[in-house]
């Protein structure tokens, strides 16, 4: 396996691109004026947003490759490893925005960053921009770049982080649009998820693997857990975990009518390692303990 090059600091990325480090925790780069990233595997210790405006070579992340088309936006979060395999004559075009977690600590963005789940999407789940959306992204990149070029004062951090947050909020809107515009591609995933969920409990899978988790179903659809979760939430208004929980309680209620089985046996059949966890979940959902529900019915 290729050795991974660790990029823990923004300045290390700047060195690879051959650009000056103007701020230790922030960088914004016009890629048309710099060299491409070297081929290989890169570990990121900070957030990165890549706007690609020219077809280029392959990037790899997780299970998938992605061959960029013009106007594609990709998000990388701290702790992720990105594989780069550019064509020999590739000249980058577009923008790169980097910001370190230390930049946003104590800010509104720092508090909300966990809500931008697309930082852990797979590359094949990248955001494809319309021309109008692309212009909005570039305008905000230029505002951040201009602020970075000014003398640092007491307002700089607030203005920079507010504009990064505004950019990310626009990207949330653009992803919502992409979920809708790709409705035909995504159509049926909710129904297939419900089917997969039912099949999981109709086999001995719970006893072998325990309670089902979102990542298991995302893997079945070849999607990242966050992308799958956001897609199901937008289709149904409920998270995958809420679907799993609801189906679990429905099956548990049905099993309560089989009085030959104890509550502990039912808990183990459903995948609970500890029956008391099942009893707590059941009471929280129904208002009754399993035994109380059984006696009532």
C-alpha cells in the first residue's frame, strides 16, 4: 500500500501547491496559478473544499473513484485520506479553501460544523453546481480571499468564519436541490431500505450481528452513512435510526403476543446484548414495560 503523506497543517498543503502561507489556520488558493497536487495518498488534518472547474484525473476516497467534471464541489474533513491520480498534463483550475479546526473554535461555525454532514460524504456523492450556484461559490471564495489579504484586526476572524459558514449554508441548499434533481436516481431507496430492514429481522442476523446500524444499510446501497442518512431524512422526514427504532418496536410488540417466550428471549432475538436495554427502550417508546404491555394485551 502507498505511504500516506500527513498534512496536519495548512502550511504543509500550501508547500505542496507552491503558494505562500498567509495565515497558519486558513488558506484560499486560485488553482489556475499553482501546480497540481502530487499523485499519492494524502491525510488531512483540517477541512478542505475543492471547486474543480476542469476535467482532471481520478481522486479516490473510501470505496469509490471520482472522475471530476467541470463545476464540481468536494468536501474533505479532518482525519480523511484522499488519493490523487492526476493526468500527466493536468493543469488545475478552480478554487481550494482550507481551514483548520482551531480557526473556528468558539465561533458559531465551530458550534455548527457537525451539522455539515457532507464533509464525510464519499467522492461519488460530490456536489454538482449549476452556473448560478458556481458563481455564488466563487464570489464567496473571493470575499474570503480578499479578507485574508487585508491587515488582520479584531474583526478578521468573525468576518472570515461568518463567510465560510455562509458558503456552507449555501451548499446545504445546493445539496437539497441536487437531492430533488436526482430524484429518479434516488427513487426507491426508501422503499428498498424498509425492505432491507424487514429482511434483517426476518433472519437470524440480529442474533449474529446485534442491532442493525445505519452504516450497515448505507453499505448495502454503496453510499456513505451521512449521505444515506441525509437522503432518507429528505425522503421521509425521519432519520434512518428513527426508522430502525420504529420497526424494532413494532416487531417487539408483535413478539409480545408469543407468551411462550420470555422478555429476555425476545430481547436476544431482536439483537439486544442486554435485556434491560431492550426494556428501557420499549418503555420509552410505549410508556409501558414489556411485561406491562403483554398483560394489557
